[in-house]
């Protein structure tokens, strides 16, 4: 207790610095995954990706980021055995933030799309085992999270596969593909607006004290979907047939019609990502701030101040802007060749999966879902369309993330403890 009262301001300062470092890593790695499909398919430029992320990551974090933050903060370990020594939890959460941030920076340098969720969960578990013991870890919760890592890429892949097949049937195989793209395009844009707004309204606005009934949620989501479809319709109608390009590639004009639609999926994905993955950076930070402000009381539930979510949003945007290009290249160009139609399917599938997961409070990995979505699109063209060597490397980087996060967190925990407790 005395250590917290003595060094409380220092701990909060460290939590903010480490939290910013961690969210910078989320931007450089995870948000780059999110935007990689849009940039890799040629639908938007890197600059546009950064602007979209700045607006919609922020919105997702502030409006719908509270749910998952609670799972990261108090679902993974049971702090009841250290209520008399709350400083252990402070050191542990700081160590977890720093460990995950260091690993994300190393992975981003290599262009590996690793999971920030893996990184922080591994780090929190590593600290808990080192500081308290195996019994402090909620293994049931860990089991659920690990299962979601398998389920989420499969689900993302399955949705993108189905979307790709539907586009092929309704648009690409039509007698006049360009007219079909103009006709069906707004329907796909409606789906983006409807799904993301519905799930956000359903469960995402609780910490803003906005409660709506199911019918009201459906009505608002439908209106939101119709509004986005109307904007999509206007943008799609402006696209003109490019006869010269069509000579070289039969579907060139159809792909052009999908470019404005990719803007909607990119916005939706950035919002979905902000709502789910900002928790990875701000969950441990919120735990430290809560402990210091309560004078060391280990509470099971504490309010999540909006300023913490905003710090998370700033870190994420800066990370993408300064270092996101390496991972964008991996996800957007190296797994399979992406075009706007394929990129649309992969991003739409990923956004749907992430938003559903974030509303159930399950910290799934956006990386896994995004990669699953890209693979699903590739499979729709045949397994030969995928670069299996790149996929193997990505999966390998996923596997080593958990243990590396855990070992680094244990090392940093003992370092911090030695510094403050001698």
C-alpha cells in the first residue's frame, strides 16, 4: 500500500507512457492489417488509410471500446490473493504493457502481422504465473480466448468465401457485369452499415448509458444501413465504364465500381478494430490508474475514464502513420493477389466478425480474422492463388507470440519489483 501512495504519480505516468507505446504498436501492426486489404487492392492510398483510421478507430474506441476492456482487465487473472499487496498488480500490469509493446515493435519491424491480443494476453498470464502462481490464471477464460483464435479466422474466412461466391454469381457472371455491379453495389454497402451499426447499438453503448430495445436497435440500424446505401449509390453511379482497361482485363470497370464500396468497408473495419483492440492497450493502463486512485484497493470493477480510451486512440493512429506500411505490404500483397472485389469481401467479412466478437466481450484477434478473410478470398479462386510460404510464416509468428509475451512480462515484472522494493 505504502509503495502505491509513495510512487502513485510515477506509476500513472509510467502507465500512460507504456500504454502509448503499446497502442503505437497496435497501430503499426494491427491497424496495418485492417487497412492492408484496402491499400493492397489499390482501392485507397496509404494517406487515405491513415485519415480513415484516425477518424473511425477513434470513434470505435470511444463509443464501443468499453466491453472488451473489462475482459482483458479482470477476466484473465484472479487478483484476490494479492489484495494485501496491490503493488504486485501495478508492477504486473506495467510489465505486461511493456512486454507486449516491445514484441509488437519487433514484429512490425519484420513485417509480421502478429496479434496484439495474443501479445497482451500472453504478457498478463506470464506476469501472473511469475508473481502469484499458476492458480491465479483463469484457465477457463484462457481456454475460451484460445478457442476464439481458432474460430475467428475460420469464421472470417467462411464469410469472405461466401461473399466472394455471391459477387461472382450476381455480378461477375452476369451478362452485363458493370450494370450488375451498379445494381447490387448499394445492397453490399447497406450490409456494411447495417451490421456494424446494429451490433454497436445492441451492446456497445452501455458505458455511455444509452440503452435501446431490440426493435428500436433494428430500426436505427436499418436507417443507418439505408443512409450508407444511399451514399454508396451516388458514389457508384459516378463510376464510368473504362473500355480501354476492359480490353486488357474483362472486369476492370467492375473493379472500379467496387473502389467506393471499399471506402465503406475500410471505415467499418477501422471502427470495428477500434472497438475491439483498443482494449489491449488501455485495459492494463486502466487497471493501474484505478489501483492508484483507489489507494491500492483491488476492485473487481472500476470505471473506465474516457481519457484513457482517447490516449489509446491517439497511440493507434500515430503507430499506423509512422510504421504501418511494412505489415500493410504483407497483408495486402503477399498472401494472395487482391483486387477491389476481393479486398471488399475480405474486409467486410473481417469487420462483421470483429464487431460480433467485440460485442460478446471476447478478445478475438483482428489479425487472425483479417488474415482468415484474405485466405477465404484466395480459396474462392483455388488454393493455387495463395502463397502458402507466406501463410506458414504468419502462423509461425502467431504461435511464438504467446510465450514471448509471457517471458518478457515476467522479466519486466521482476525488474520493476527490484527497482521499487529493493
